[in-house]
C-alpha cells in the first residue's frame, strides 16, 4: 500500500509568497499528495485566497478557516489536529517545496517506515526568491551533521547537536502522523516550538533520518516571525526560559552532555550579542540592554519537568509563557 503524504499549510492572508508555496505543491513531480490550507486571517476579512482555491477545482486541496485569530502556535497545532495522512509536512506559507521533495520523502519512509521524522534540509532564499546565505544560515550549515545520501540519528547524540544550535529547517521535515499528533506544539512557544517538538520526540525514543539533498526553499525576509522577534529581543527571553527547562529535562533522563549544551546554549547567546550593535545604532538602548542580559544570563533554579513513563509530557511552563498569546504572523 503506497505511503499517504499530506502537506499542511498554516496560512495568514493572501500574500504573494503564500500563492508561491501552494504552487510549489502543485508542481511536485509526484502528484500523489493532499494539501490542507488553514487560513488564520479569514476572520479579519478578505476572501481572495478562498476564491483562488475554488477556481483551482483540485480535489487534492482542502481549504479551512479559523473562526477567530489563533496565532502562529495554535494555528500550527490545528494543522496537527486536522492532518490525516500517514506522513505530514507542515509547510511555511512563505516557503516552497522543491519539485522532488514529496517523491524523495515517499521513497525514504517506504524503506524506513519506523522513522519518526525525516529532515531534507533547505536552500535559503530572500523575499524575491534569490539564493542567499545570511549569517544565521551559515551557522546552521556549519552545525549540520555530515550526511552521505541519508543518515539515521537519535537519542542524546542528536539532542546535543540541536541544543548547541538548531540547524533543522522545520518546513523541510516530514513527520509520521502518529508521532506528530502524540506530541504536537505546546502553547506559549513561537520561536522554539519546532526545537521543542524535535526534543520531545527524541526523549520518546524517536528516530530522525537526515537526507543529503535539500527538499525546500526556505525564505528569509524581514516580515517573518523569527526575524521580527529577533529584532525586538523577545525571542531571547523565550529561548532563555526554554533552555533552562531543557537542561533540567536532559539531566533527569540521564543525558549529561545534552543538559550541558542546554545550559550553555552558545548559539542563542552569540545571536543575541550580534543583535546589540544594530539595536544600539537604532537608538534602542532598552532593547540592547535586554540583549546583553540574554547573552550573559546564568542558570537560575532548575525548572520543573515531568516524564510519564517513556513519553515526554512536556516542560511545565513559566506563567509568563503559559499566558503568552500567539503573535501576528
């Protein structure tokens, strides 16, 4: 029986990049897929996207709307709740699948059905679709483990690698549906929600297969959530709390090297420092001070973490994160 693959697309509005993302699914060399678009902007008015999809008359495409604005984290979680295929890709609404992405994922998971998730890697493009390699992606490339065609990784080895610096591109991942729905996205995280998912799968004995060739074009542009939160410094507050909690989690399961990597989180600290000069140049002294505090923060009292048998039930979040609403996409 062939492997069933579904692309879930958490969307926000009728941006041209969103239509490019949809077209990249339509352009796959393997036509056996389903696409579900969940529009988080429909409650704000406008039906251009809905009209565009209706005009396609393609039975493989499903279009859903949210009755109210959910924010990025909860809209991603709705994608998890609504997916029904054996394997699931959650594609960013400004990214593109490369033409052979689905066919290569299908071949891989057909041969390795017990894999928890597959990571294909990415080409990086700017807002106009031109190839670029900004510092963040240069660092990701340096941290990516060597892969010859494909490589299986699991346990503390992969956890350490991701905690030193998260080199995975989330839209380039395909997840086994039962794994994705068992773990999902926890409320309160927007920047680290992908890393959090990866680590909880690993704590549940998950296995990742890395592919050598990229499967997506990943978009870097100023309007993205990660870019805007890096500019205002709020991402580093979220990261500092999260890495503290992960240090506790890794220590409790007997992964000391992963716990040490979480406590140090060098990549996040260096990223914060790199943001200080442009923040000062913009005369934002308060923001620059927050970045410096994030870069040199020391560990505080260990954060609580609980495990339910072999399944990681998740970090008990701090009140400020638990109450945080999702940002505008």
